[in-house]
């Protein structure tokens, strides 16, 4: 994987984490509460929110349901090249 591609993947992970954190806070859930609802561990959720975790689509779907949103709403859209 090239450095440019690696940065794009990192940026998408970070954007996903930011979406999840924003929606979690809007729902007034703590990490511990979201972990209890989803069955994911607090450390894993923390890494996802920080963009440090490769997140399985299944986990994104679980998080979307817990946060009353769609999977598509959480996954960042790729930027199109001009």
C-alpha cells in the first residue's frame, strides 16, 4: 500500500470515528454505556473513535443500530478526484 493510500485509509478511519463519537455524544451515551448496548469493549470503542482500529462492517452496523442511524450515515464518503 502506498503512503498516499495509507493516508486516505487513515483519514477514513478517523472520519468514521468522529461520526461515531459525535452520534454517541448526541445520544448522551458514555463509552461504557455504548459498550454495554453493543457488546463491544470500551477499549475497542475508544480505538474506533480515535481512528486506530480497523472496524469490521458488522461492528459498524451494530454501532449504527445502537446510535439510531444507518450504517451509510456513519461511513465516510470517499473524496472524488477532480
